[in-house]
C-alpha cells in the first residue's frame, strides 16, 4: 500500500487503521520516503528481529509492549537521575 504525504495529511486515520505496511512516497521525485508498519504483536516482533533475536533479554521475550516500554523508561530514568554515593 502506498500513499503520498498530502493524502496522509488530509486523512491521518490512514495511520491509525493500518493492517499492512504503508510506503510513504514523494510523488514529485518518485521516491519512497518511509515505510510505516502497523503496531505489532510480540510474536511478530520476535519474527522480525531476525539475527538480533537472541540479543533480546530473556526476561523481556514474553513481555508485552507496555511492560518493555516501562522497563526501558525506568532504566533511562535511573541512568539519568540516579545519584552515586
């Protein structure tokens, strides 16, 4: 599925109802600018990880997106604000 930037600007619902990958095309230059994928379930993320699949920590392999996001935010906050005594 392909769409131009103007089409997406006119109808942003295209992005919220994706069921297949969408290629954003610059129609003047006839180039693909970006590819937008629909939100994935965990099993699809594992499949798409490819050769880096084994780098995912075992504690996060079966976790939901929200759990992984929260763990990443906590790690970032700890790194940024944790005071070493």
